[in-house]
């Protein structure tokens, strides 16, 4: 039986930190669905379609990665693609409480879906989409933080 996992997030936009988790997750599972979901506490900069296009572009060399979107609960999406695993990246202790809350809620909603954490590569432990947007907004150098397609898309967004 193929092992299928879901890597969920807002991906607004995808960074090298996300990409690192996706690449490493894709080595462990036969099929990895990267899914753009709605985080009700965030106001996205990029539309869902824009985020999807950027993720597709930067994961096109990974044959077992599929990119998708969903507007409902993560566990419902996981069930719809027969995934029994969720992958999340963990950067620092500060992520722990938030991740624990999401993981516990997902387990209450569907206990047959297990969440796995991948420790972020040290070089990306400070990295977040929010910090990248902040730097891009003021025209700072983000070339070591996001792939060039994403860098271009960010500069386009903040072009005056
Ligand atoms: O990248 P993010 O913003 O930390 O990802 C959070 C996300 C989108 C995975 C989370 O908000 C989510 O799962 N949203 C879908 C709605 C859902 O299933 N909520 C219940 C678990 S909190």
C-alpha cells in the first residue's frame, strides 16, 4: 500500500523553509500532497491561485508531489486523498504551542490521521512567509530566502 501524506499550509508565499520540508517529506512518503488551506487568523497577500502556481513552479522537479487547494478542514482533505499522515515543519520552541493545538484538534477530528514533524534545517529556523513579505515590502534582499520565481512575484506585488 502506498504511503500518502499531506503537507498543509498558507504558503503566502512558499519559502525555502517550506521547500526544505516538502523535499524531505517527499523522500519519506510515496505521494505528498502540498495543500493550500485557509488560516482564519491570516490575511493573505497572494490569491490561492497565485500561491498554487508558485508552489507548482518550485516543486516541478518532484514527481511524487501534487499541489492542491481546499477550503474546508484539513482532515477532510486528507481523507479525500486517502492520506493518513500530515507533515508539518517545526522551527523553534515558539512553534510548539501552535502546532500542538492544531495537531490535537486534528486528532480529535480524525484520530486515524497521524501528524509528523520535520525539524527545519538550521539555516531556515528564523524564516517565515511574514518576515519575507516584510523585507520584500521595503525592497530588501530576499534572494537567499525564497526561490527566484517567488522573489519576482513579491517584487511585483510591492511595486509602487
Ligand atoms: O501555514 P499555516 O498558516 O501555519 O497553516 C495553518 C493551516 C492552514 C494548516 C491551518 O490553519 C489549517 O489546517 N486550516 C484548515 C482548517 C482546519 O482544518 N482547522 C482545524 C485545525 S486548526
